[in-house]
């Protein structure tokens, strides 16, 4: 009798357990309706009009620093050549060596200054553009009733249906909104 009850109990559990873990059709429909949309913020930074303008400003600043640094390199090279001259007096040689050290120090300081200023500009424009884009994305998500929009790179998306990619839509909206 005990075996019969145990067997009946096991049989009922085996048939009930799968049903308890099988999603209902309503739950299945909810899962199918939920979609995660995504954008590529890096692409927005690069392809938006404001991002292109920022890159242009940064490149202009970089070129400006490059010219200054090239001028200093040329001066250093010239001084090194002059120091190779065997006709220089000891006093003239010391004077040129001191001048060379000053030029090298000036070059290093200018190079560090250039790197810092370029990094500051990049950070300033990146933060400014991302701040505006994130607000735009939040507004767009609310207007369209989208449950979630994530950044393609930080979300770790390996593969996604391109129909959920809003990158170009956001770029176009941002270009219109920023009037550029």
C-alpha cells in the first residue's frame, strides 16, 4: 500500500512540476513584446554635426600646438648642430648648451601643456554632447513608449536585431534639435 501511495504521489508530482514552470501564453506574449532598443553613443559623438564640429576645433588646436612644437624641435636641432662645431670657444659652447637645455625643457613643457589642453577639450565636448544626447534619448524613449534604451558598447551587446538600433534616428534628431 505504501508503495502504491508513493508511486501515485511521484506520478502526480512529475506531471505537475513541468506545468508549474511552463509560462502561460499571456506571459509568453509579454516577453515577446518587450524589446531592448540600443544606440551607439560613440557613433553619435563621431557622426553628429556637433561632434564633427568639436573634432574640427580639436584638430585646429592640435595643429596649432604641432606648429609650436615643430618650431622648438627645429631650434633644438639647430643648436645641436652648432654644438658640433669645433671652432666654438668654451664659453660659447657652455652658453649654447644652456640654451639647448632651456629649449629642451620648453619643448617638454609645451608638449605636456598641449596634451593636457587637447584632453580637456575632448572631455569638455564629449561631456557636453553626451549630456545633450542622453536628455534627447530620454525624451524620445518617453514619447515612443520604449521600455529601455541602452548603449551598445557598455551594455555588452554581442548581437542584436538592427531594427532596434536607434543610433541614426538619434543622430538625425540631435542634428535637428541642435540646429546644426
